[in-house]
C-alpha cells in the first residue's frame, strides 16, 4: 500500500498519521468497504510506532469511520465524512465563539424538549426527575446537570439529536463546571432544570421551549458577568 511516511516533527505524530490516512483515502489507496492492513503493516508503512497509530485508529473508531472485528478493521466512512466530523468536534471543543455555540444549543435543545413532550415515556420522565433530584442532593456535582441533559435528550427518542447534544455537552463539560463556583448559579440552575422537567412532564411543548431558552439565557448572564471564565 502506498502511504506517505511520517516525518518526526510537529504537528504531533497521531495528527500526521491521520493526515496520511486521509490522504491515502482521498487518493483511493484506502477504500470504503475494504479492510485496513494490519496495525503492524500500517505502522511500518507510515514509519511510526503502534502507539501513535492506535491513537489515530481510536479516533476513527469513535467517529464511526471504521468497524472493528477482533484484529480486523473495516473502513465504513470516507475521508469527506471524517474531515467534517473532526471539524465539528474541534468547533464544539472551542469556547471562543460562544455566540455560535449558544445558538446551536438553543436550536438543538429547544427541539429536543419539544420532542420529549411528545415522545417521553414514564420511564423517561422518571430518569429526568431523578437527575433533578440528584442536582438538589449534590449541588456541587456538574455530572448531575450532565445527567439531566442526557436524560432529556434520550426522552426525545431522536438518536441523531441526542447523540449530537451529548457530544456537544461532553466538549464543554470543563467550561461549564467552572460555573459551580459562582454565587447563585447553583440555585438558579436547579430552579431552571426543575421548570424544564415540569413542562415536559405536563406535555407542554411551548412552555418547555420557553424554559430551555430561559435556561440558556441564565447561563449567558453568568458568562457576561464573569468573562474570565
């Protein structure tokens, strides 16, 4: 297989490995539906250690670009998909363009809340309520808030929306955890999440959308008040 050997210089080796694999896919040396060569052969062709190669393959596996069956790995997505998925992740992990991220959340989460009003089962509602209770019992724990948003997303029964939101939430977890040191944030967040839960429980989609937008506005107020976050 024709692969460009990696030069041991910046950017980091796994990034160069990814670039080389994407180039090989674009040029047709690696094809969708075909198995990748063994890790040993790939590492040798690229001139890198297996550790760097495995970091790259782990990213491709996370993105759903390859399927693993034992030691065999099959390519199931093309270079275009991988590049777009990586771009999305990089954007989500950046907090520089906060206005864009806020707009994304508003559109995504408001629709999730509306769908949850229509689709949520009793079990879904119980999970959302359990997350609200967890927030009250463990007000210092940002994981409780994450559990709330994940259970709300699951209650929409739209796997694409839920997966997109869950990925986004995981990208901003560190940033959001800083809010818990701010005066009044915990109390306002708990009240807001309770209101969202009650709207979904009552199957009131208009109220649920309003409460989601109010929730995001609360977060924005703290960002504006504490720009050093």
